[in-house]
C-alpha cells in the first residue's frame, strides 16, 4: 500500500479496513487477524494493531475472548436507533447546506451527483465505486452546512454503522432518483424541500435495511 501524504500508516490501515467494511467486503462476524491484514496491506503488525484499536473505538470492530477481533454485527434495535438519528441530523445538514453553500460548492456537489449517477446507471458499474461515490455525495452536502459538530456527529453514524453496503447496491436506481430530487431542491435554494427529500431518502434506506436484517436473522436487540 502506498503511503498517503499527511496520513500515518495506522490511519491508512484504518481507512483501508473501514472501506472494506462499508462496502460489505468484510461482513458482520468476519474474523480479522493481524497477520492476514499485515500481509494484505503490506504493513508491519504495529500499525495494524493500532488500526484495530481505532476500528474498535468507532464501533466497527469488537474483540472477543478466544476469537480475537471480529467485524461488529448490528441488531435491529441498533439499526433503528442509528436511522432515527440520521433522519434527524442529515435533513438538518441538508437544509443548512442549501442555505449556506456558495455557487462553486453547489457546482461541486452537482458534479459528485453526476458522477455517481453515471456509474450507478451502468449495468457493469463496480459496486464498491458506487458505494464510495454515494458516500462522497452525501458528505459533500454535509460539509458545506458549515457546522463542524453536526458534520462530526453524522460522520460517526456513517463510519460506525456500515448499513450503506447492506442495502444500497440492490436499490441504486431508486437512490439515483432520490438524489436527483434532493439536488433539484438544493440548486433551487429551497432548504425545506431539500431537507424533506433527504428525509424521504434516508427513510427508504431504513426500511430496506431493517427488511434485510430481518431476512438474515439479525437479533432484535
């Protein structure tokens, strides 16, 4: 793995493993061994060990005696709580972004949406790239709300519970339509309409996520 400027090796390892979890490449319950991660990421054990500590702090990984580190499984109750918070915070951030974004920032968000839509609509669109572009578009909106605390809380919800990869790939056509509705309201500088459209989008994801978790036998609590 190439060393990214401004990032420690531990941070690089954290981001690499986090991305695999968010994409669904490391599902809940998957066992993580330091040696396997060291070999895969071509890093020594020291940054891998620190990355696993960071992943635990974010709720992505847990340590089980006699089993080691495993990717966290999430209950239906936890999923519902996370989505309740997302449905509260993300429409608020969308409303603020609609009010506060500069014209240049709006063009940047539109460009992210256009790139996402182009990839998502292709039959051969690479699933991991679609998930990444979806996340970049959402975070692009929330960043221009210019509320560091709000952005921090939302980021914790996104990085702590990787539900995007659970439902998103199978609903990307609907997601593109949802994003376009949000974008029209943002570009038109209609903050309440943009917030309402984002709420509907997240609520739709919530319903699909809960349905999927029930289908795979996730615990209620």
